């Protein structure tokens, strides 16, 4: 289920959450050299005052952003799903927030920000690759991918095997357009299904030169998996990471495959460094594994002016 489908089913925002082939990133002795933000953390501010929101992020010290769709070039179905849920969400902005890709890129540059990653729907990746490639090159994105697999495409192990094939095809087409295709894991796919771990099927059956991953440490933990174990086992596969924290370590009551299970854990999300997750150890393992982009993500957080600053201030110190 991608972000827009999750929103449609729940009238709430899901975690974003891509990814990429970025430059080399050496471990640092203290803090992170470049900290990013997934824009789905502050959609209302962006909707009401795009310029002001970008300036706020810049002043906090964020250097990179991860965008979310739909975009002007996205498939029609993605736009229809988005329009259907925006009245209940309280905001309408997405993509380039009413700007062209070039205009949006110029705004980011003026505020010392760089768009390095983004999320988009699966259908658009399968049908709009030339348009996507043009926008990616205009903005200078390193990677672009999906935040989740649609629910009807991950019901069986065979579905996961087919998805791995689909990812390989998309990854090959993305490479031709000059960017890395990434898959952001959600909370599903981490429990055994007929004796296999579905996420492992995707990792093991995709081309490491074509398909990359973005780890969401919150949903990985909620799914009962160890983020560090995955980073160590699959070195070089994870190129981006969503950083958020959990007030107390909690796992899904089920397999993490339905939206009601995700919603049940939303209240446990907190600013990075204020929860029970071992953020320094995860970040260190991520850097050793090859993660190059670190994005704070606090899904539609109630007070982004406070929470997002808390997160980046903490990450500068670890």
C-alpha cells in the first residue's frame, strides 16, 4: 500500500516514507554531516506558507529534503486518490506545492536546501518514467521510490517474488533515467509467511545494482525486526533512512499489514532522542552499512516547529 492508498483507507497520514545512489559518506565522530527532513512531517505549514516553512527548516539546520507526491506528472489514479482524501486531511499540497519542478528547485536552493530523495506511487513508476526522469534531473534527485507496496500486491509469497521482479524492472528503467529506485519498508513483511520473511525475499531477489532500500527504523522495530541486524546483513543495500523514535519499544499486535495496526502505534511516535530506541547505535550501523541520507520523519507531527527542532538538535550531538 503506497502513501496515498494508506491515507485513503484511514483518512490519516502514513509514514513516508526511499533509496538512492548518493556520494560517499564516511562515519563522523560526532553528529551527522547532513540531516534531511521528509516533508510529510509538516504538510500543513508547507501548504499555508511554503517559503516560510522552507526558511524554518533551513534555520533549524536541515540540509536535505525528501518530497512526497502526487506530482504534476503522476498517474491520474494517484491524483484522484489524493483529491478524495484531502478534505479530511486539512491540507492539499504535495509534490512541488503548486510550483514547477524548476521553480521549486530554485526555492530550495535559495534556502540552502537540496531535494535528494522522494516518494511516488508504483503505477507512475511503471507508466511515467520519462516524465519522472525529467523532473528528477531538474531537481537533482539521487533517488525516488515507493513508500509501501499496495496491500493487494503483497498477500502471498508469490506476490513478493513478483514484486521483486517488478522492482528489478523499475530499477533498470530508473538507472537509464539517472536515478536510483528505492523501496521504503513499512511494518509488514517482517513476520514469517509460510516459513519465509517476505522482506528478505525482496532483498534477496533484487539486483543490488538496480534496487535500493530506505529503512524506516520505527516501522522496522514495530514489525519485530532489528534495524541493526538488517543493516549488517544487507550492507550496501540501504541508502537512506527514516529517523523517528518510539516512546517505549512496542510491536504490532498482528503482522503489521493493516492500517489499524499502524494507527494504533502513532501515539508512540516522538522526537528523535526522546524515546527508547538506541538512535546512536542505529546511526552508526547505518553509516557502516552504506546509508548516505538520513531523514527525520515525524508524520504530520502536531507541533513541527518544536518537534522537528528537537530531532535535529539531538542528531547534531550523537
